[in-house]
């Protein structure tokens, strides 16, 4: 459904030239939960921005439902690594921004935004400024803002990266539930291996310098995952080991 | 380690209850020394707080202050607000259109760098010794900081906010209206404060240098007559303009843009 075809991306700045992605090819299937896992700086955000049409690849292309992607698509929603809620808008108005761009009438915008906020359990704070919310709540607003557009694909860039473990686990379960309920295709970036295993159908492993996909794993655990102890599952433990070995994290730590 | 540092800092500080009183106490101490100096210093040099306060009351009760004050205020408000409005307007144009920016920025930067008091003779040549000359001067001195700040504000929008606008499909106009402009408000307000401060300076300077009117007239007259008490009473009134400016901008920000303080507090 979403095909990444031989995508390369190079950042040229006066100081340096960074090869953020080299010849990445990957197909994302309809309805699946796909995670990108890899060390910092391996091009995960870059690829996600390209998938959203926010950036153009230096080479290669993205094909979405049979058509080459050129620019931002209505059917693809984005949850940013650093949320970026607009402080001059209250929570509901933040969620409405995409609907405004589509010319949705105010009353409908309001209804849809409140609905999206209800999905993430935040309808009570619809009218407060975003900077009065905790980090976890802000991240949920970021999710609601994307969900309000009913996207077919949801791109999430390390949405729980800045959160404490407890909040993180709660949100992991919530996102997993939302995904089963909505049937949206999700591409989820993280460098937390356990998080990727808990959430995903498949995991694409990235390596850096230059950024590339080195393996794609099938997780193969049954859903729903929150109903059993994924951490303790033997297959999960083995997968975790192999991912960590594959990424060479051990070696790096030892060196 | 850190516990020791904290403990030392605690000891070095006056107790919490007294701390808020410290500024007031400092002012009171200076005033007291100043007043005491009056016992042996010639009052023409620096007068005394009590004498100045007395002169201030007299300026008010005898009604001497009202006409000059009204004149000054009128010039300040007209010249200053036109300057600030034009500065924001031009800044928005330069921020929005690269071409306008490229064409105007050498002039803007040159004029901003020029100590603009030097153009008073030119202003007089243009419009003669008149209220218009004073207004023009205030306008010219007010324009630049707010203009430059507006441009800077539009150029320095948090990349994350721009990404949000792009990802959620905002049109170019909506991007400007809903992202760039609000994001530039803190810069613009800071520019307004600086510009308004310059407008006050422009007001006084033009009243002393273009033609004697308003508070500038009083300052020169009292100075020439060695009426130091009254002179300083007028100085005090001029200072109040600056204080009012800062308070006004703070009020505007707190009332209409409470998110600025909120978002800044969150960053910490
Ligand atoms: N705008 C940019 N200009 C220049 N170089 C950039 C830019 N954005 C990213 N890079 C570089 O491209 C590489 C990939 O960056 P990217 O943000 O995609 O990594 P990432 O995998 O998302 O990392 P993290 O896990 O830390 O978020 C990095 O080396 C980064 O320094
Ligand atoms: Mg990233």
C-alpha cells in the first residue's frame, strides 16, 4: 500500500554532507503496524518526513496506493517527535488545524476534534492551553490531531521518546488499542526494542552512516498484546536478543 | 557536594520574608542619603527629594504641567503609533516577500545604525520648525527596532511549527496567518517596547532641539533658570513615561498573549 522504492536522501550543508538514507526499499502493507528501529541519526525521521511528503527524497520515490507521492497527502497523518503543539491555540484548536486546512465548517471541526480527543481520553482538557498539560497528555493531543483527519496511514516519530516508563507503557497499550479499533496502517519510529516488539507486526531494522534498512522482521506474536505478558514471552525474548545483536548495540557498548 | 553549596547560598541570603522589601529599602536608603546631602550641598546642584516632591506637587496644583504634558503626550502618541504601525507593516512586507526584504534591507540597516538625532536639521529643512517636524522626527526614530524585530520574528519561526503547518496542509496564506504571525508576536512586542522607548526619547529631544514645547520646554526653561528642583520634577515625569511604556507592553502581553509566558515557562 505504501511502497518505499530505492529512496536515498542526502543533506547538504555548507559544513558537511550527510548521507541520511541510502537506497532504502520497503513495502508497508495495508493495516499493519510497522516499526522502524535503529540508533540515533540513522535517518528514521528523515524517512518518515519523506513518507509524509514533508521532504522530497534526493533519489527514489514513494508510491502510495499505486500513485507516486508528491507532497503532503490527505490520507497520511503525522505525529511529530517533538509534538509541536501551537501555544497560541487551546487543545481543541490544535486538533482542529488540519480540518481548518480542509475547509471543514466550524461546527463539524469542533465535533470531530472533540471526538478525536475522546479517543485519546482528553475531552476534559479541550479548552486549556497545551503548555499546561503533562508531556504524556501533550503527546496524546499530538495523536488526536493526526487522528482527527481519519488518516489511512499514521506516521509516528518516537512519540513516547520523552516520556517516563510508566506513562510510556500506558500509551503503548492505548496506541495498540486504537490501532486495533481503527484499522489504520501505522508506521512507528522508536529506538526502544521492547516497545517495537510489543506494538508491531513487523520491524524494520535501520543502521546508520549511511542510513539504510538492514533487515525486516516478522514479530509473529498474537494480538491483542496487552492481554498477555509480552516481555516474558520466549519468542519475544529471543527476538529482542537477535535485534540487539543485529543492531550491534552490544559491540558498541563494549567498545 | 551540592548540599553544601545550597547551604552556603542560604546563609548568604537575607531571610525570605525580608527579600521582597529589599528594593524598597535600597530606594529609601538612597533617598535618605540624598536628602541628608541637602544639609551641606548647594540645592542648585542636585536639590533634595523633599524639595523635588514639593515642586512636583506645585507643578500639578498650579496647573503648570498640564499643557506641556498634553502637548508631549499628543506628539508621542501620534508620532509613536504611526511609527510603530508603519514599522510592523513594513516588517510584515519584508518578512513575507523576499524581494521587498532584499531591496529595503540595506536602507533599513543603515538607518537603524545611524544615531538619528543627526537628522533633526534635515527634518527642519524639510518641514520647517513646527509640530510636524517633531512628529516626523519621532516617527523616524521609532520605526526601526519594531520593523527589524518583526522581520526577525517572521524569519525565526520554530521549524517545528512550520512542519505542523505543512504536514496538516495549510495554504500559504493560512501558514502566514495561523503559524508565522502568531509565532512572531513575542518578537514584535519586544520591538514595540524598544521603539516606544525611542519615541519617548524622540519626543523630549525634538521638544528641546526643534522648537521649545512640552516637557522639553519645561526642562530647558527650568535648567536655564537654575530651578533644579522643578527640573528634576519634570525629569521624574519623563521617567514615568518609560515606566508606563514597559507596563503597558507587559499588560498587552499578559492580557492578549498569555501563551507567551506560558510557553516560555514550559521550556524551562
Ligand atoms: N535538516 C538537516 N540538515 C542537515 N543534516 C540533517 C538534517 N536533518 C537530519 N540531518 C542528519 O541526517 C541524519 C539522519 O537524521 P534523522 O533525524 O533522520 O535521524 P533519526 O534516525 O531520526 O535520529 P533520532 O533517533 O536521534 O531522532 C543525521 O546524521 C542528521 O544529523
Ligand atoms: Mg528522529
